[in-house]
């Protein structure tokens, strides 16, 4: 198969299961127009996050890495009245774009954007006495993914999902000698996830309009 085929299949799936959505389509457009990197989750992946959040009746969601707010909107839409998404973003510029997109989508009241490096803001969350999170979605820099996972375990309840995007990296995850900090971060995370007795987990490979990658999905069991 080719990238053209993956993209065509993504378009087919999106047309069937997502359809035209002014808020989501507008978010991708404004994110691109602002010059942010084109690394938002694919529409079908956003729909998967939405389904997983709804499947466990999530009220409290933590997102690590906001970008333009595309996945944030999918997650916020899955929440019942009173539900909240806490999303962590290191870039003030990205956060400003996300705020406008969340407002346009009508979910700004369900979302709090916390500015700062996640490696610094996650300990703050742990000290604030918040309810445990029902779902944690990790989609920020991969070099720190092992640390994000450790904090996710501390902050999530039993029965929560912990999900990480981009854990195959076009197959480069196989390169144990890579000097890429993101590759090494993903390799360490995958090994930690496989060995962690408090979760039941798997990694699924994905092909899409965004290329060849993968997503880790873990259920916190203890």
C-alpha cells in the first residue's frame, strides 16, 4: 500500500463516520493558517478518543499537549455536564490558537489550558487535590513520555484509560541505537508500559493520512 491509499481510505472513513463538522474542520484550518505543525490526530483517531472517553463515562480528562485544540474538542464533547478537560501546553502561541478554536466549538467552558512545560505542571496537579482523572491522553514531546506516563499513573483512577500517540514513529521505534531523543523516549515508554503491573495495555500500529505510526492504549487495573 502507499501513502496515497492510506490518505484516500482516511478520507473515506472520515466522510462516513465524522462527516462535515464546522468546528473540527475550522480548527484544523486555523491551526494550519497559524503555522502550527500539522500533527493533530486524524479525525478517526479523534473519534476513537471520544468513544473511549464515553465508554467509561469520563468526567475528568487530562491531555498532555494541546496544539490547536483539535483532540481537546473531541474529548470535551465526550463529557457529561460538569465534565472538564485539563490540557497542558508549553507554547503560549499554541494555547492562544487553541483557546479561539475551543471558543468557536462551544466547549471552552469545559476546558482549562494550563501553560508551562508538562514536566513541571504535572507535579502541580498532583499537589492540588484534584479528583483522579478518568482518561489521560499523552500527545506531547516523546523524549519525556516515560515521565508523563509515571505521572499519569499517579493521577489516574483505577479503570482509567491512559493513551499515548505516535509510539511507532514510522517504524523507527525498532532502532535501539537511534540518537533521536524522541525515539529513545518512545522505546523506554513502550518497555515501561509492557512491564507495568498496574495496567493492561497494547500498542496498535496505524496507517493514515498522517503516515505510519501507532497508538498505545492502557487500562489502569490497580
